[in-house]
């Protein structure tokens, strides 16, 4: 009986995953059809060239990039993103110009400044990572690969390390460290995880209300440390001429961030 139930659940999960993939694929195809425009190499030449110089064997200049309105991205389940890389279609989708390039996430008290070309560099790095066949053990490592290899492009704009972390890395890093920060603040309040799980929704809501600023500030501190580590590791890959070393074709790991 137990095995039968276990297999039944497993098959159901597999079926649900297949259905989700089908739905995402359908929405991706719809986004392509209703895209505002297809981005050409000449539109963002510097962004394409930067990544192409890093990973010359990936043919990034041939990657299809679709600029889609914010509203359409939200309707198809991709809201909140400045851009994303779809592994199935090997395509990149870029949010339309209706969203300001500088915006404030009021819930996290973050002032984020990301330009279209910077989004393209980041997503092209995701494309190169996927093309290499490199499999990361977590989504965070995948993101850190893209953020890390984008640093050279950002530094070429004259951005300081602090600027890059605060205005480019923060959305990802704070989301990564939020839960860990939450647990630390719980511990400092002499509340164990077991006790917290037994709390009512109202009690949990009250705790968050009273401690949100502490949790956020700690998450920011941890994010700054992690962001600096990413940048330092990347800097270690720069040669004496101040240029990013070209990745050899036979280096399947693309000099993966050693984090």
C-alpha cells in the first residue's frame, strides 16, 4: 500500500511538472508573437561584444532577444523581472521601456538602478552558462555566475564596488539572505525555530512588523559581504592588462566562480 501511494504521488508530481513546462512553453511562444520588437546586435553592440569576448564559442550575437511590454510579461506569469533567459527556447526576454530604469522597492527600501544593456549582459551570461552544459547545485550559484561575469561591464562604466552591489546585486542577494537573517533575529530574540513554527499567523505577523527593519539591515550587511566576495573573485580573473581573460573553449566550467 505504501509503495503504491508513493509511486502514485511521484507520478502525479511528474505529471504536474510536465503540465507546468507545457504552460510555460505556450506562454513563451505567445510572448514572442506579441513582442514589441526583436533586439538586434546593433542595438546593444557593446553589451553583446563584452559577453562575446568572454565566451567566444557561444555565438552570443546570434541569441534572440525579445523586448516585451511589462503588462504582457505580467499576464504571462513573468512579472517583476527586468529580463529573463528561457532555457527551452534559448531566448532572452527584455522588459519594455514603460518601467523606469531607476525604481524603489518600498517593501525592501531599495533604490535599484539597472539599465537595459546591463540586463542584456546578465542574461547573455546565463545563456553562455547554459550553452556550456554546466549544472549548478543551486539557483543562487547560477545567478552568481551571471552577476560575477557582468562585473567587468559595470566597472567599465566607472561604477564603484559599493555602487554595483547596492544598485545591481541587492535584489537577488537580499532575497537570498532574507531567510537566514530572519532566523538570526529570531535567535537574538530568544525564540527557537520550533517555538516560532508553533506561533499563530497573527503572532508571526506581529513579530515581522516589530523586527522587519532589523532583519532587513542584517540582510543588507550579509548581502554587501557576499557581493564584495563575488566582485573580488571576479577581479582575480583579470589579467595584468586590465582586461578579462578570454575563456578557453576547452574550459567547460568557464572559470566558474569559486564561491
